[in-house]
């Protein structure tokens, strides 16, 4: 009777402390109950089904093609401020303004002179002897040639002019970031695409699946995965003068907690992964602990996605986003097909709740640690009292 009383007393004390038993996190029921606290919604719980997965997969991704749709192939290059140009002038016969050396292979007695490189000044002009200042900024080489010929028509002997752009500053794009050799890359007359610029800069240093390409053009900036740029030819748009192309390394990760094989931060190791792949990377669900009906994914969703899911627009997250908790019931075999399609995003948090019976198992384990020494002492005392030996 004394022993039974002791057990009842210990059990009562232990049951009273069940709320303080060690745990990896809330149970499935507790997560659901905590969605609303003090009559105020804290997050919305969305049960994953085919409609939810379809809505997430239909989310429009960032795209160079759509963001810069109004830009096609760049127009012919023009001379700009800071460019260096060379002017060569020919006269049909000697005795003219430019009495330089005889030019072979053109016509007998013709003379030519080459004006050294000039950088187009801030006023957009260059100096040509006997033609004064010539405005060249915003014009093509052919237009400048005609202007100089007209200025010299009454002074030189049948002048012919050739204008060459020896160094262009304005007709270039800048490539920087995770590339072998960041540089200002001159654009060719035929037109260069974004991957051409990256190749001219030496290519990407980091793995393709961890590299994002950020394009800034005329005050608009867009970022897409480099793998998307490589795999979708429509995204490989033409580069325009003044473009800034930056390669950024962003290792995508998600965090896993609860009754899984490992609790850790996990890298994607690819451009995209699904919830099934993410759980597998974390070692899957633990047989003796996990509640298969309590697989949760925590994420802040933008207003467009919240509307598509018909969830509560709480707007308590960054940029007006709303906290959404996706719940997957892996005790339903059909849910594994949803998990194969459900897209995991960078910085998602996955939590697998403990099964309710796991708490009971913890209680009995704790009870055994308390009552075990008592039972052993009683048995030993009884054995000694009866004169038994070991």
C-alpha cells in the first residue's frame, strides 16, 4: 500500500508538470490553435491540395523578356561624350589645305592627313582644322563625315572624310559581380545578348544554380536565376548601351525543425526544389516521433498569392506580405503527389510536429527515471528483510 501511494503521489506530481516536458515545438493541434490568439489572427493555415499547388505554380516569375519587352535590338550606335574618334581627310590633289604625304592606292596626286584621337568634350564637339568646332554627340560616323565635308567644301580640294570611333564609352555595358573579370564591355554593331556579355567578361565564378543575374536599365532593375537565363532563350535579350549586368551569388536555403532526421539549415543545391525533396534532404520524418498529419511550411506571401489562395490578407510581413502556414497531411497517400509539386522557396521554414502519443511516451520515460530507483530500493529492502541473498 505504501508503494502504491508513492507511485500515485509521483504520478500526480509528474502529470502536473506535463506542460513543461521537453519538446521540439508545438503539436499539430497547438499550431492550429495558435493561428488566432486573443481574437486576433496571427497567421493563416492553408491545407495543401491540388488547387493550392496549382496556384503557387501559376505565380508569375520575374522575367527579363516581360520586364524589358519594349526593348528589341538596339539601334545603330551613336557617338557620345567621352568617346575617342579619329578623323582622316583626303584631298583630290596637292596644293590644298592638307598638304600631307601622297596617298597611294587612291588616285594620283591625292593627299591625306589624319587628325589624332580626340575625346568628345562635354559640349559634344571636336575640333577640325579649318572647320571649327563640329558637334558630333548623338550622331553617327557617317553624319559627322558629311558635316566635315560640307564645312571644307569651299576650302579644300574635293575633300573626302573618314571618321572612326577608336574607343567608345557610351556604346558599352558594364558586367560586374560574380564574374571572372568584371569590365566595361564594348557592344558590337551586330548586337550582343546578355550571355555574350557574361562570356566576354570571363563567365560566372559561382555555380549556375546559386547565381542570379541582375539587369539595370534606364532606372528599372530585374533579377532572375542564371539557370533561367541559360535554359530559356527568350530571356537572353539584347544588351543596350548603359546596361549594368551584375551576377550575384545567393545560396538558397530552407530551415527544418521538429521531428525530422536533422534539424538544420539546408541549401537547395539546385535552382528549384519541391517539398518532397526538402524533407528528404532533412532525413525524412522520424518514425517514433513525427505526426505525419502535422507537416507545416511557414512563409510570408505577397498580396497577389494571398488573394489567389483566398487566405487572410494580414499584411503584417515585410512589404505588405502576409504570414501563411501551409499544412500537409502525409498520412494521406495522395499528399505525396502534392509534395512532389509543391515549390519550396528561399528562407522557407519547415516544421514537423511531434505525435500526441510521443508526449505520453516522454511522460512514462520521465516517470520511470523517477520511480525506477524507488522500486529498486523497495525490492532490495524487501529482499534483505526476508533474509534472501543476491
